[in-house]
C-alpha cells in the first residue's frame, strides 16, 4: 500500500500542475502522514542532507564550463572542424552534427546546452542545403542526448551521489556506450537520407582541414585531460569540474579572446540559475529518498520482481522498460532522484553491477529527453528551429529507435560496458 501512496501522491500533485521539486516534498509529507510520523524537522533535515554532498560541487562547475565553452567560441570551432573533415560527404551536415555532439558531450555534459548550440548553428545551414528540417532536428536532438552518457555527465554525477556509486567508474564506463549512441544515429541518418536531394558542401584541402583542427585543438585537449586525470588519480570528478571550468575560461579569455570581462557576470548568473534548479530538486528528493527507505519500498519492489531475480538479463530488461515508461512522463533529474534509491537495493540483491546499470539507466533517461510529452531536448530543438512538435516527433523516431537498440544491446552484452571499464581502471 505504501508504494501506491508514494506513486499516487506524486502523480496527483504533478497532475495539479505543481513543479516537480514541490511535488516531491508534498509526496514526502503525504507518506509521513500515512506512516504516522509527521514532523517538519524531518523534512528540513533531509532537504539539507540531500544537497550536502561534496561530489555535487561538480554540478555548478560543469555548468560554468559549458557556458564558457559556448561563449568562448570552443563550440563553434568544434563544428567548423567537423565540417572540414566530413562536410563534403553526401548528408555531411548530419555527420558533422553527430561528430560535434560527441566532442561537445565530452566537454559540458548538458544535453540541453549542447542541443541548443548545435541547432542554432547547423539548422539554418541544413535548411539552406535542402535537408529535411524535421529529420535534421530529430538527428540533432538525439545527438544532444549523448551528453548525459559521455563524461563529464551531470546525470552520472547525480546517479553516483544518490546511489553511492563511484563517479569515476561511471564516467569511464560511459565512454564506449556514448560513442555507440553516436554511431547508431549516423547509421540511421545514412539509411534515412539515401534518396534525399541535398546540396553537398565543397571538399577542403588537407591543409585547410588541419588548420581548422589546430584551431579547435584547445577544445579537443580538454576531454583527454579530464579522462586521463581521472584514470591516473590526479583529481576527483569534482576537481575535474573545476579544471574544466578554469580551462574553458582561460581558452575563452586568453586564447580565443571571445569572452570579455563584462560578459562574466551574465555567464556566472546563467550557470547559477541552472544549478539552483538542479540543487533544489536534489534537496527535495532527499525527503522522499529518506521516506522510501523508512517505508521499505525497495523490499516491496524486490518482492514484485522476485520471479526474475535469478535471471540478471531479464531483470535488467524489465527495469529498463520501467524506466523507459517513467522517462516519458518525467524529466531526467527527477527520474534519477526518485528511481535510484528505489532500484539500488534491488540491484544489490540481484547481483547486478551498479556501475553497469548506472550507465544503462542514464542512457535510458537520456532517451526520455526526446520522448513526448515532456521531451525537454525536443522542445529546445523545436524552439530553435521554429517547427511544430509534431514535426520534430516524426523526425526523431528513427534515431530514437537506433539509440534504444544500442541500449538493449548493452542489456544482452554487458561486456561491452564492463570490459573497457576493467581495462581503463586496472
């Protein structure tokens, strides 16, 4: 009965139009009343404890890094470099979008920021070259959701903090699945555009290509610094966020000189606003997470899935389907904060590696960012391209299916995630 009180109160409050953070607090208070332990002090204490975590300091610094990269010209140079290498191929602007998305994912970790930056530059070019705009928007949206999977990822940080899982291992384990997500939508793009009429960009000389690559070198070095530093233990994920922010600020101010001192206040303000939204959600989820444990909801869930406990693959598949359904109704952050404390005890009981599951869980949540009715990333690309949601939904379907196939492929073959992780952490 406690499960139904939890789910019912949360859905009811959201249906009334209450913001997710306040709905989480209201859900917690409802559960406290049902359990006969109503105490305002519990709410305040758990909200404080929910956000009082050193690893969460990475969130504002990675947000800052993303702002500095976009304002400092690093994003534009990545797109220009990709254009130099593959822009002349048939459908080349689509490959440019995916290549740029993968590189940008390794810099900022924000799906919304990456999608907005890519769409604002590439959609006008694709429209002018005769590309199908709906399909182009779908590709860019699915390219943008690679960001939560490839490190540095805000989603992986939240999962690691909420579930007590090594963030460094999550970061390293996300590299191969993130690249596979990119390759899958490249294949889908190739299949979808084989009969389209489109203009091909002129082929550049090798000298011109290397010039654009050198110009983007400062952006390309940062992922190597972050992943390499994490692998050899030079810094923690939180310290990596500080390195990323400082590095991107230095590149924007000193190297590319596109960030002016007068711009800094607005960049800090935008990062602070986004961070404030995330941290308030984390605080609110602290209340429901504590009550989930107090009500022993994970044990009730374990009883429901008990028939599948002996088959890790089947249990993982069922949990992925559950998360996929939840992800269509909730944004990524609340889904992570609500589902993680419920699922972690079940994973431990079933013997499923939490790092492996965490990567699949975040990939699943990322796909939820392009599924209606919420589809945050889909809304962003619609706003930038000025197209109706119906058109974007039609355009995103083949790429969303391609990435879902990759996710379920990882369910069947967990070694694709675990072997690179073991090799890079030994």
